[in-house]
């Protein structure tokens, strides 16, 4: 049997796929359609080989009995693409419409609620630094479910090739070019990194007390939720958005049927009415 396990790679059966689909929905609120079966198999297969486990069922049992392995599986199944200045109209709106009204108010607080590997909160930090400067108090909370991407984000180190989206003046001003062993990499300036607090937060559970925010970014994550989960997540976040604050989602998303508590300002940009 051991030789059998070490031979041909394990095949994810429909029953095993259903086990992991139920698991990721319960843990992360992510709804995986049938078409995601190859993705689940691909992302978990390497882990099976690393642990010398012969079947997905056996790995599922390992995950169920080991909190650390559960987190590892969640990391593998929830990692999503992101990049600097993604959907730039949101940052234009922040700079041109929101921040001018923030002059004289402090501190200005932003929550990047699905920050992945950090490109979004660092983009926000560059915009805030340019508009508000580094003398005024402002801060960003950046959260994600995945501990692995949060570790990457907190390091603030990126391949230079991944920084194409950063306008060149901001790249020179807010990033440090790596030398020696880090040649070909870029490090986000510590003056920006210290303004960001990275935290692991599961949006599908009761939220910790993070205070009140002027702006909340919840982008490119609700596309993975069913309607009920979307409603629950937005309902949890709304009390943390101050009256008059802005809520930004991805251009591919909308809040129709999810909440009436936010009013559309522009496509994918909403505002909480003043108290």
C-alpha cells in the first residue's frame, strides 16, 4: 500500500471535493462551484506530496485534527491575485474627493479588509502620504484570513517586476531598491510600513474591536461569497464605518440586495449617510 501511495498522484474524488468545499465555506465563507474542483486538487496536491499522504481523504482527516494544518489548507485555498494600484479609480476618488475634506480632522483611518499580500494597503498608504503627509496622524488596518500572505505583506518586500503599477515618482519616493542579495526587489519605505497594522481577521466570525474608520476597502473578496454570506459580512463591517464614511468594493461587484444602509456615489463606491 505504501508503494501505491508513493506512485501515481492522488485523484480528488467528487466526495472528497465536497468535503473541502464544505470546509472552506464553513471556515471562510467562500462558495466553490463545481468548476473549482481542479483548482482545489491542484492547490492541495503539493501539500499531500510534502506530507507523504496518499489521498485527499487522509489529508482532510489531518486538517480536521490539527489547527495548524487547517490554517495551512485555508492559506492554500484562499490566496488571490492582487497588485499595486489595482482599480485605480478608487484611489483617484480617495485622493480627489475624500481626502480634501479630511484636512484638519485626525486621525484618518482606513481598513483594507481583504489585503492579501499587502499591495492594496501599501497603495492606500502612498495616497495618504501624498495627500496628508507624514506629519498628520493617519493609520491603516490591513487584514486577511491567510497568515501566509499576511507575513509576506508585513515584510513589505516585492519583486521589482510586480511594482509596474506604482507611478514612477511614488516608486522613487516611497520604495527602496534592493541591493546585493535583494537586487531586483523593492522594499516599501519603513515610514509607510509603520502606519499599517496587519492582523489576521476572519470576516465570517465576530469581528474584534478595531475602532471606527473613515474608509473601508472590501474589494475582490465578495465575488467568492454567496448572497447570504455577503449580507452577513457587510452587516458586520457597517458599524465600523463612521457616518459619512466611504465603502469601496471591486468594480465587478455591487451591493444590490445586500444592504440598503449604504448609498451609491459612483460605481463600486458607496457612502454611509451622515447620522
